[in-house]
C-alpha cells in the first residue's frame, strides 16, 4: 500500500554511446565527446597507469 513500482530499462552504456556517435556522424553533427576530448581522456588514463606502475609523477602537455 502506498508504493509504486517503476521498471527501469538498463541499456549497455557503450551501446548507447556508439549509437549517439553513429547518429552524430550520419547527420553531420559533431560527436560528443569529440575526438579531441577522447584523446585527452585516453592520455590521462595512460598517464595514470604509467604513474601507478613506476611510482612517479607523469606530466601531461595540456594545450
């Protein structure tokens, strides 16, 4: 009594991201995140792994 059940559909996040990318490219829009943003995030992730593995600070060139 007094409760409402709501079913939430769970879509796989990478599937959603890929669909949004395909839609943007197909319709001449800029994908979000952009390629530049993706490259930056990847460089941060690689630097974090490198820092963890060797115990040193890794500096990034941010333009």
